[in-house]
């Protein structure tokens, strides 16, 4: 089962999350924070907070569950990254930097799990609709616009590279996660798989 998605930014929180989760054979790291901020206004404290939440929470959870997975010979570790790992957004470089780091974290732990039957992958999610993203969109476009118009304006002005011309829906990301968590993906490890609506203008990540 998966671990609760929160307090792993502290030792006590990690212990609490692991106790609540019980035995873990599939871990999906999907906990993170984001927000728009001009690059020169991001403080040291905010940089550190993004690093602790977006990167170290995943590192701590992987480190905690991987030994049991490898000893039993089966497991799945998935980390939700972002197109921002590759196309760093000018309005949130601290977020993009942490997502770049997660690609390296995932690749590195895949090497640690080599030959064990455990796979470790990251999913590069493109611009995706959530309530938090809706609030973020309205920070960047006219808040008086109806949602459908605001979404279209956001994509046109701030994410024009998208080939979908719309926000991805969470279920579309979940489809990839479901595949990677299944026995069908037994030969896929150390990868960064894109569900980005064609946002990243590259053949490979």
C-alpha cells in the first residue's frame, strides 16, 4: 500500500506515516508544494522549505521502504516529478529545481535496487488540473474569467508548448502510475516517463 502523503519532512512525521501505512510494497511520492514567485524574491528560507518538502520527503520515504522491498524481491517506487524539471518555469524556479532533483533521486535509487525485482521510476507530469493549480492559474490570469476561459488563457500565455492546449486531468496521470505499479512494468526501471501532453519539446526527457 502507499504511505500517507505528508509529515515525512520530520523524523517524527516519517515514523508516524510509516506506522499508519503498515507494510509498503508500492510507494508513490506525490507530496509537494508550488507557487509563483519572482526569482530574485525567493528567500533562502523558501528555497530550503521547497527542498525539504519536495525532495527530502521523498528521499526519506524511499530510504525507509526500499530495504524491505529488496529483501522480499518485489516493490514499486514511483515519484511524481513535473515538466518543470525540464522546462524550468520563470515564475517558480525553486519548484522546478526540486523537480529536477527528483529525477536524479529516482534514477539513483533505481541503481540501488538493481537486480532485486524492485523498480524505481519517476513520472513527468505536465500541467495538471487540481484545486491548487486552479488557484495558481487565477494568480496569473484575470480572476474574473470563468474557469474554462481562464484555463485556456493560462495555457495560451503561460504554457503554450502544450500540445493538448488544456490542463491534464489527474486520472490521466494515474493511468501511467497504475501501469508502472503493476507487474506489466517489470522491465521499466530507472526511467522518467512523460505524461505531459507533449509539453516538453524533446523526444527524450
